[in-house]
């Protein structure tokens, strides 16, 4: 299997040459980057704060384990360019697999531990995975019970290894994870083409199955520079709760701190009470990531000024960042910065803590170094400043394409521009503000309603409202109508529909945008990075309405 087995999207040669001249592409492989980081800072701490599988060690210990596992994978037929997948919580073994695969010149396929049989089986087959590492159990999830169905029909598989599960037999053809480290260790990282694939990250989208996003050594190297540029935590070591089986969780939890010689601290269950206790004990920052990670801490009764002193710098991205949340954090003494990106193009825009507060709090920042953006109307024409348009981007950290060449052809043009399917506005300072997603616009009787606009006003006007999702509700007369699902603060009763509509009218919202359906939930369906899954929410609301019948 070749490292170039997936077609690479077109990028003008002049652009890649410029990225190299600017140092945004350094042609260093991940294997070399990781090996140098772990070797040169061998005494640095790596700590997993887990109730199920805690671990405390050093970078040097992890390097030795990773070289041993890389040797074991090679002995079992894994070659440079082969795909190695792992579905593990935030455990030390996830780091070992990631580092070992990079040393071997293999393509890493992280899979969030929340994914079920259907998604995981599809990913293994679609990526032609050669080695798969999974957990035996985590929480109430029994991965071993699912394993035979997960690997059924994955004809490329040569090795399946299981972390844990020593209390019982493993499925046929599976070995304990520690068995991978029993043979001769790899001597050091294998050379690879820096423009070849190094990670395939799967993300949900418009297709029924997850989309496999292919990144090269150079594109992810550029993303590390962008993350460094923003410096979201202000230089303080962070407690990472985003799953390392997710693309950004893997980068911020396993890669970025290691190459920066910072101690690594992971937690495998985001329990706000435990998070607050842990950051106080170890002197860590927390709250960076999607908005939920910050608000879950700000909402918790255990939060004190001592915690806030460790949360002085927070970067928010990956989901909508309401201005009300940014203002609330600022009032608590937290410097907030916002960024915009995706798995395909991780850091399109962003700001820094030293930037003007208006940039940081009310926009998603200007384009990152080397990144270009353009906003187009429905006919593909540029829109004026201050006018909403669909965002297209290109830059050194943009992926090389999808595992499905048809998706690549639809998402990228001949000049290397990526269609984000997000809608935004550029201001006179060159700062971008995301206003919506094209797929998140509710079309009510032919009139477009911005879900983000209604959500922002609800958060501003409804007391005790922590989170809201505005979604489309099927309507026989209008096609769609506006629905709002609320998550209230504990002990705060949800308002009635008439109350909400009155507040929005008073705030100046047009009547055609007012919610015509209202519900309250204890929590929302979420992705592994805590984003609200609106598709799942729409399905559950639709089923509830259908069961209730007309009226």
C-alpha cells in the first residue's frame, strides 16, 4: 500500500514554494518531529488523569514503548504508508500507538471512542486499515463484544490489539496490546515523503458516512505553527479533555505539547468537578476548545477565584462562540480568543490574546499566516465588505483531500480553494465573523432564517439560559418553521413560548424569525468535541412531534 494511495488535490506550485520559503512547510516528517521531541526532553512528564487507567511517566518512557510497539507492528507486516487505526480513550496507549505509527512511517487513523460499530467498521474498510488497536472496555461500553462485528469484512487487517481485557479471552486473531512490544524495537523513525499522507481523520458532513480527511506531514506541520501562533492557553500547561481519537484532540493532546516540550496532561472523562480539582492540584489551564468546555466550568458550583487564576487565557473554536459567552468570560477575568476552522482546514482565521479585544470577542479573527480567504455569493462572485458570503479558503494547513476522490473534486477547485460551506462577513480590519452554515439556514416559506442570529438573541434575552439550539421543524404549510431547544441553568424554569417570542420581538427580531416550537432539555446530543449535533436533535424532535400527531 502506497503513502500516495489517495489522490492529492490540486495546489498551484507557486503557493507550495511560497509556503516553503516562509517556513510554513519545513519538509520534516512527523516521525522525526516526535522522535526529536521525546528524545530531547526525555524527563518531561506525561500524566493521564483517569479513574479507569491512570498513568504517570515521562517522554523518554513513552518513546521506548513507542519504538517497541513500532517494531512489533513491523514484525506483523505493517509497512510505511499502511493505515494504523486506534479507538482509545485519553490513555497512554493512544499516545504510544500514535507515536509508534509515526515512527514507522504509517498513516494514523484516530477514531473517537464514542463511534459505534457502523462508523468504525466503515472507517476500517474505507481506509484499508492494516492494524487496529482498541480498548476492551471503557465506562459502560464493551468494545470487545463489538469487535467481531467491527472487523468483519475488513480484509486488509493483519493485526488487532486490545488494551485491557486481561480478565477474559480475546476474540480470535486479537492479541493483548502489550504483545506488540515483545519483539525487537524499531531503531528510529523511518524516512517518509513529507508530502505524503500521515493522518486520515474522519468527520461528519453531508454524506451518510463519515468523510476521511487526508493530511500530510507538511499540512499538519503548518497547523502546529498556527496553534503556536495563537497560543490559546497563554503558555500554561493544559488539561486536555477533548478525545485524542478526534483530530484536534490528538493534535492538542499528544502532539503540540510534546513538540513544545510542555508536560502532557490528559483526562478521559470530562467531569467538571474532577477537572476543577485536577487543575488546582497540578496548576493547569483548562477550558480551551469548543464553548462547552469553558461554560461547563464556569457553571459549576465548585469554581473559585483560584481556578479562574489558572484559566486566564482560553481559546474557543470548533463550534459557535456567542458574544454573551465571551463577555461573561471576560467579566470573570479570562482573556478569550476565537478561531475558525475545520478538520479539512484546521486554522483558517484566529486571534491572539494580545490582539484588540473587539477582534477576540466579537469576530473569529483575521486569516492565519499563509492563509487566504474569499467570500462568494451563490453565483460565485465576490461579495463586498460587510456582506455575508460563503467562505472559501486555502493555506498551508489545508488537507490534501479526502479518501473519496469525488468528495475532493466537489470541495476543491483547480486553484486549491476549499469550499467550507460556512457563511461569514469580513470587516474593514480583515476580521471574519461566522454568521451561519449553509446547511443550518431554516427556509420558512421561502424566507431564509439564520439559526445563529436567533440563538445569539435568545442567549442575550432569556435569563438563566446556558445553551440553545435553533433548528428547523417540518411544517406542512411553510416547509420549515423555527424551533428552539433550550438548556437552562439548574433550578431555573424554562420560559414559555409566548415569553420567548415577546423577548425576541422586543430585541428587534422580525416576526418571520420567531420560534414556533419550544422545548427544554437537560443536555444535548453532542459530538466527541462537545458540539451540539443538530441533526440528531432534529430527528428526536421530529419523532416526538410525529408521535404526538396533528396539533
